[in-house]
C-alpha cells in the first residue's frame, strides 16, 4: 500500500480512537447533575452505571464473531456514529429504567467500537510493518482529555447537559463521517480464516496467558489511579480538591504523551525492554511519592505512573493479534474483555482493601503486585517477528 494511503488510513483511524475516548469522558463530569435531576440515590446511580458494562461485554464478544465475516472499518463507522448520537439521550431520560437503557446502548456501541477499531489497528500495523497501535491509543487518550476538559468547562459555564451533549455529538459524528470515506477506501481489509482453517481449528486458539497477565496488570493500575489517586491526594495527604483533580489531569496527559511516543520508542527499543522498564520503575515511582508523603510528590508520582503504563495496553493488543493473525478480532476482543473486567472490578475490591487497612498501603501494594505481573509478562516474545525493532 502506498505511503500516502497508509498515512490517510492511520489519521482516519486515529480519529475513530479519539471519538471513542471523548464520549463517555464527556458524560463523566456531568454525572452529578444527571443524578440530581433524576433524584437518584447512590445505589440507583450504581445500577444505572452497570448498564454500560451490561451492554459492553456482550457487544465485545458478539462483534468479535461478526468480524470473522465482516470488515472492521464499516463496524467502526457505524458504532462510532451510534455511540456519539446516543449521548444526548442521557439528559432526556426521566427515570432510572430509561437511563439504564440508554447507558446499555452506549456500552454496547462502546464495546463494538473497541473491538472493531483495535482489529483495524492490528491490520494497519501488519500492513505498515511498523508500530502504530500505541499512537492510535494516544488518540483515545487525547479524546478522554478533551471530553473531561470540555465537560468541566461546560459545567463551570453553566451550559445545560443537553446542550453540551448535543454539541459534542454533532462534532464527533461529523468527525466520524469525515473519516469514513478514507477508512472504507484505504484501510486494509481484515484477513478472515478460511473454511478449512475453521474446520481444523474449531476450538480456536486461546489468548496467551502472558498477554492476559499484561492486560490485567496495566489496566488494574489505570483503574487504581483513575478512581483512587485524587482521594489519596486530597484526603490522606491533605491537599485541596483542585490539586487532586490536577493530579488526575496530569496522569491522563502523561498517558497521552507516552502513547503518542510509544510507536517511536518501539522502533528504537524492544517490547521486552519497554515492558521491563515499566515493571522496574513503577514501584519506584509510587514508593518515592509515599515516602516523601506530600501532595506535590504524589502528584508527580501519579504523572510518572501515567508515562510508564501508557504504552502497555497497546503492546498487549499487538501481542494478542500476532498470536493468531487469522483471528485478530477474537484475540482483540479477549484482551478487551479481560482488561475491561480488571478495570471495572479492580477499584471496588481496592476500596474494600483500603477500608480494612488504609488507602496509601493498598495503593502501594496494588502497584507492586501489578508490576510483578508486568515483569512476568515482559518475557513474552513476538510471534512471527523479531523481538527487537531497534537497537
């Protein structure tokens, strides 16, 4: 494929990753307003939020099966449009049941988009013969920053939830429609398994254990920092709410930077070196923050954690796709499901542990345990290609 067409396909797919990151992150800052407007209790809000998981997990699995027959790029476009267009429905819901139903739709569209865009990324990386997945996930991280920032500004300016979501939906749908012709024309097609291969491999290949360990470990760290770092800095270290929010913003920005630079790093260093460096430096970062025990030190530690953990999930996706190229969609779905469960289930268990001991101790132990998993996963070699891209 010509270099220009590859560049256009990469930019269009990067836009889809951005759209995916911007949608639910736009909803997050407005949750308190929606909760109050519907008069929901904390327990009822929790039930509604489970709608996202309830829609996402089945969609991840179903989309993986559909991608054995269909192209990934049309699914990217359709699911991105549905995902974006459903956002303004949230403030129009009048009760718990309808809010849960809308969030279920958002979750399903998110799950379908996750698998389709990662499968398309795996195909594009294979054709490009160079790393691209980390940069694509950088688009997702920038989308998250944009969604959270836009939601915060809209809340501060007193913009209604409906007006905010309508503007976001219009912009994101337009971005998707502008990217669609390029994706449908230039993006490489998914390679589907032949009938003979399906018959001889009915059970399919399982996701390699070390890939699953890497995905669970890095997303557990992401979930830990996202859900608990602000509370750690404000309550346990005595900072104000603004500094807690700033630390979380610094983490998200660090994730974006490290993912955007991840492809260049993979051209210079091997995956094994990058993963092992993260495993060695993550506990150092958190221990320094805890020992210095000031809000500033912990905020810097959180930012460093973002730099270190950012490239790891794209590496897990890449390894999953290489483990069985003919079933890249299925492997991407398995990584997404396992990682999503870790990201969703990890923080509540962390809360229970923090209640039993303390949040600083729990925070440190989770980082240390996760880095053990990352260190073990660093041993995995690339399937079908040399381990090192650069020297």
